[in-house]
C-alpha cells in the first residue's frame, strides 16, 4: 500500500484514524502496531514474518544489553551484526551472485545457479532504526521502552516505515509516553499531507515520463540528456520530499512530530551543505553511527578524508545493490573530502557556488538513476554533445508540452520557495506576519484545491509508486 493510492486515501487512512482516536490514550500503541502491520502486509503477507522477527530479535537483544551483570557491549554488537546480516542477505545476495558470475565468465568458467532473493520493502529503513536503537541504549543515550508493544509500534510506525524519515527512538520516546492531540496539530498534519501529495502527484509524476523516455534512449543527444538529467533531479526531489512531507503530516495527525527530512537542498553552495539539507535523517544517521565511530575528524586530516569517503561509499551502497550506487557514493565522498581539504566546511561561500554544486549533484543523479554504469557514461557522453545536439526523431514525438511545463514549474519552485521561506522567517511576529495570518484560509483553500486536483489526476493513473521504495 502506498500513500498515493485510492485504497489508502479513502479507506485505510480514515479507518485507521477513526480506530486510533476511539482507543484510549494508554492503549494507542496497539492500533499503531496493527494498522502498520496491515499497511506493510498489503504488499506481501509473508514478509511480515521477517519484519516481526527483526522486531523481536532487537527487543530481546535490548533486554540483554540492559540486564545486570551482562556484557552490554557484546550484546549490542551481536544485535548490530544480526541486523546487518539480515539486510546484507536480502539486499545484496543477488548482487553478490551476479558479480561473482560475471567474474567467472571473464576468466572462462561457467556461472553458478542460485536462487533469486526478493528485497523486502522498507528493510533498509527499519533495520537502520533498529541499529540506532541498540547503539543508543548501550550508550545510555535513549530511554527504555515501557513495553514490547511500544517498541514494536516504534519500529513499525507506518507513516515513515517504507521510506523514512529514519527515526531514532530517543527522539520519539517521550511522544510514545505522552503526546498532544489538538485541532491545530491535526490541521497542520492534514496541510502537510495534502501539500506533499500534490508535490508527488502533480510535479514528480508529471515529469516522470521525460525521465523514462530519455534514459531509455540508446545514444541520447545533448538536449535529450540534459532534459532527462534535469527532469530526474526534479522528479526525485519532489517524489521523496513529497513522501517525507506526507509522512510528517500523518505523524502530526497521530500526535507525533517527526524531524524534517529536507531543507531546500538545491540551493546549497557546497556538497557539505547539500548533505545537511538532503535526506537529513540519513545523513545525520551516517554521521553519528558510521563517520564518528570510524574516527570522524579526530585522527588527523588524511584519516578524516578517508572517513568521509568511506561513509558516503557505504551510504551509496545502502541505497541499492548496484555498482551505480557505489560509484554515486564514491562521487559524493570524494567531493566531501575535497571540500574539507579546501576549507569549504566552515566558510560561508558566495552564492555563485550554487551553480557548480548543483552541477555536481545533477551529474551524480545521472549515475544514481542509470540501470548500469555503461548507461550512465553513455548519458554523460550525450551531456557533452558527443551524440549530437538536437532532439532526435525517435524522441521528438514522445515529448509532451505539459511534461515540459511541469519541469519548468518544478525548477521555479526549487529556487523561489526558499525566498518565501526566508521572508517568512524575517517577518515572523511583525505586523506583516499578522497580515499573512489573515490570509491563511485562502492558503488552506489553495492547498485543498491542489490536493483535489492531484486526487483527480491519481484517479486517472490509479497507481503512483514512490522512487525510494526500491531502496
């Protein structure tokens, strides 16, 4: 089940919220758990057993970590290794076999046959949440769950279960004990959900055909390559940001306040700044549970550069079992190390640096989107004009005016919305802010109108998957 589906919008969500609010406060972890399991099982019932097994494993390990007269560090390591083993098997088994068979064929041996492992949806996210919980408990940096049901509800919390934001138990523990439910909070959540839904369906889905068409070309030209690269940059942003906004909105409707996952990343002036603004929950997770344990910047400049590179290399591999993701991670890791060497970290670089930073991000997204490394380099050839410049006859008939309009609109929003955000922060509390407050009904009606338009568009398409579900 996905947020952008009729069954979720008109059946699951209203029914869940009705049951949730009819349940007494002290028992609301139970409808969260049941609702989340139904939400997850809608994809495949059999993988619900794996999901529950991971939850039970981590709770039992947690109990051993906090037990008196036990080696908590050893149990924490056992728990982390167990989690990584599950993630590694389901996510990288096929990749490992395929890579090994490719090596065998190169040296003249016959490939081996092996089973194909299906990747459970959302496993990368709930495994990371479980790992952070065990580490934080061992560090005494997180409170203890009141019971198994609260912990299971945290791991399975359906708004962010499939594609984040990646939650840490210490950030929501108090909210599991006591959280507020107000009309204003619910209204804020509904607003965030509708806005995220519109961003996903109206913008991300509208430019998706451009991406699919251009990346399917064998030898894309200069214009075709750049249209595809710019379209994917917009598609991925509004798809993932839209999902995060919808997750945060549903959380608010349930009384939870999750961390923000995006902060206008495409106006960054360095790759370092970009990773403070893009997928914030993942970048902070990688920093706290990988970069710092590797030594961070505490062991000299050379080790700092290596740690940055390794962190992003592994972060790239986390996204998927493909050499394209590994190279994408290496690209960002190399840029982060280079910026640290050049002193980008603590300097407020001029706005002109937005252009090379955005170019570096776009080049990285090409590798991220490509099915193979060869396809990515074929796209790069097109981007520098090696395959010609004009749009080919094979592509021209596929281009539709409305897709290009939404591509331009997406880039317009990317650069204009931060200006409105800065203006809002500057005038907050002033007389001008009070004036804006009087126009809130108009703003709300506009968002509702966009939501209705998006629902209408969805009804015609019937299905609209999110890009980050594959990770």
